């Protein structure tokens, strides 16, 4: 029998908070930092590949704060929209809104508060980066509806969760030049891959209630599909590195991340709930490996 890890867990510092505050923290997924790490890394990669990681270390910190706030805001918005669906899925039934910990009205107020933190980050950016950042709002607003109309909501999530890369590159370089788009496209493929792994946990429930996902669409070919997506991501990142530094040796900077992604795909068992969750969360380390690789390339 598959063990399902609930989406909201009363653990760590979160479990010691007063009930009302704890509900808000869970709603923003403060108990699950993996989400904001995954949102943050593409922005940090862009700054590193642009050769600005040391000089613009404060920008990386602003991007981190923005990732925490906006990931939280995105989760709150998603839970407001999906509250009826969440109540029908075992893994998400414990989320604060369907569980009755937070009212819909309080959730909207919390969403505004988190968005104001994002606004503080926004005003730190130069005009081009600020405009690029604001352009993501349409993608974010549409995301919760994608699972109802397409088998590939993970592709839309890829567009959203990779958006820090254009923001970071625009702020670090003042341009939207070619390396960025190779980096961004690679990040999109990476997100589709890891979120397909994540979606494996919900395949039975999603099939019952009519929610679509790439994990369902791939059927028995999930492992091969994830491997192909990760290979595509690495090829696109290699193109980004090559446009910055056309030297075969520079491509070696991607090797540690390539080995880590290869491990995820090779050992993936889609019906192992705990195992899929571990491999999904392991992408936090993938992000760090890529950051270090891009740091070396950008600084050379």
C-alpha cells in the first residue's frame, strides 16, 4: 500500500505557532521550504552565469526573499481556487482551507500581505527587471486552471517557476540576451521533470476526480519521460554555458548536476510515494549544484 505524505504537515517551528497563525503558515507552505528553493534557484543561476554573483550578492538575497513571499502568495491563491478539489484528494485534504483552519476571506487578506512583501522586492529592481517580474502575474493567475484544461499543467508551472531567471538576468545585465533564453528553456524542462515526479503521488486521486497531469499522461513511461526532460534541460543549459563561454571545458561545470539528475531518473519508481517525494525534494540540491557550476563559468 502506498503511503501518502500529506501536503500540509504540522512539524518543525510551525507546529509551535498559535492555531490561527499556524494555519496561515501552512497555507503559505512555510512548513515546506522546498517550493521557494525551487522558485529561487533559476534567478540565482542567472546572476551567477552573468558573472555578477559576487558583486551583486545583495540581488541574490532579494531574489530569495521574493521567492519566499511569492511562492507563499502563489500557494495561497492556488488553494483558494482549488479548495473544492483539494478536499477530494487524500494528500491535499489537510490543507488549511478544506480542513477549516483558515477561512477564504482570511486567505485573501493573507495573499495581499504576502504580495506586499513581493512589492518591496519589486521596487529594488531596475525598470527592465521590474517589468519582466510583473509580466509573470498573468502566468501565475492562470496556473491553477491548467490542470482542468490540459494534460500538461507541469509545463505551465515550468513557465512560472523559471521566471526568476529572466528577472535575475535583466537586473544583472540590463538585457534579455541569448544566454538567458537557453537558461530559461532548460529550467522549464527541469521543472516539468521534477513536477512530474511530484505528480506521481496523486495519480490515483487525479484519475478519479478528472484532474490532468503529465504523470497520468505518460502512463507507464514516467521514468523515461522524466529522463528525457532532464536530458533536454541539460542540453539547453549547455547551450547557455556555450554562449557565455564557448569552451568544452566549461561544459564540465554541468557534470555534477547531470549525475544527480541521472540518479533521480534511474532510481525513480512512480508508485513509491515516499521515494518520489524524496527525489522531488532532492532538486533543491540540484539547484545548488547548478548554481556552483554557473558561478564557475560566469566568473571565468
